């Protein structure tokens, strides 16, 4: 470390103790080590900026928090003495891929347990937990390295966003990820949403022999129809397989609209405005990928005109509701 403190241009101080065998290790690892780091930089007259990963516990009256607070004080004094930049980040409960389960992260533990078919324990579902995603932390640390960190409050820098969630809600979200293989529901993938980040985390704990899962194929003599993905806001995606010579469809919709994409085989898609006799035809093929919009008010069909199975990816703007299918039979 003596050599590195002489050569470095920026210091990321991420070391720390959170599970000591003895209380004194808190202070040795979180405070004394930081003091040593500052002393070595001063010995080399190195004014490099220092970023430290502290903890929200630093404001609390426990040995872990007090040791982190002492480390912060050493850094602040060093910054004043050397006229160097000091970035103190009090991090919330971190989560993300590669976090060790059954250690000190409830998110990692629950993701691992649910993904591996193990029970989880919830002592109080109403306890609120502040969570911070590791990718957001890394992005903020890079911002600091490049000289434009998020504005600080009273000398403490922050990583945004911090997600606040109750333990009961957190457990339900993680459980829903496992259930989604049956429901086919896609989690909320909006940018910066907690659910999006949790799902990425959950998948990283899947057992190596559980990456795949079967879908329910609805098969008959015509081929098959298989639902693939469903979303609350963006409809659903299905896979349709038609045998040679088979015609499917022959119906229209009031509000439901669809997009068809033939990815294998050859087909003919026909349309007719239900108040017209004119038939509109589109020839499609897996050799030339193109999307066909299915407008409302047009009865339509899709015919396999090739000699092999035709595979079509079908998107609908809403999840199928058997009580309100919005599908009306009428031949083209």
C-alpha cells in the first residue's frame, strides 16, 4: 500500500469490517486503517482525491456505525490538511449480482433462497428498508472519478436513487419472479424501477440447471399456439406454428391490435374490412422478415402456403382475457 499511495491519482477506499470476531476489529478495519491510508498519502505529499464507501450506520450509536464515523473524520481532516478532495458516500443496503447470500444482505439472501426453492424468514413485514443498487453505486463512483459527483449534503455525498421498500413487499416482489415462469408476467421494466433491478439480481442466483423452463403449448392438428410473455402495459407475445396448408384466424377485434412476424416458412395474410368485400393480401416469409400490423375492424387470417411448418411471432397490445376476448369470428 505504501507504493500505491505514492503512485495513485485517485483512491477508492472500499475496504471495511462488518462481521468481526471481536468489536475492536470494527475500529481497526474501519477507522485505524483509514488513518493509516491518510498518513501514507501525506507522507508522499499525494493530494489525490479519496472516495470512501461509508454506511448509513455512521449516524447511529453502534460500534459499526461509530467506527465508520471515525474513518470519515480521519478523511475530512486529511482533506483539510492536504487540500485534497474527499468523497464520503454513506451507502444504504446494497444489492445486486455477486452479493454473498446468507451473510449481511437480506436481498441477496431472499433472491438466492427463492431461486433455489428455499424458505425465507420475515420477522416484521412492515419494516422499511432503504436499498441501493450496485450498478447505480458504480455509476456514481465513476462520476466522482471524472470530477462531477452528485451534490453533497453537509459533506456527505449520495447515490441516487435510494429505493424504500417494506420487507413484506420486497419478499412478494422476489417471490413473483419465480411465479412469473408460470404466469408469464414480465416484471416492471421501467427505467430506474426497483423491480427491474431486483429481477436482474434474482436471475443471477438461479441454479445452473434451472436457466430454462417449459411453456404450455396448445397443440392440435393445425399446429400449436404458445404464449411466451405477458405485461400489464404492453400486451403479450406468443408463438404460433401452422402446418402446411392450414388457415388460422378468421376473426376481427374492436380494440385489440396485433403485429405478426413470420420467422420461418412461407405464408399469406389476408384482410377484409368487415364492411367491405375487398380482400387485401400480404405474402410473408422467414427469408424476408417484415412486421404486419393487424388493424382493428379488419377480419384476418394467416395461411401456411409453404411445404414446412410456418412459425409466426405474434404480439397483441393487451393480455388475453377469456372473459373479454374482443375476438369475433368472421371469414375473410
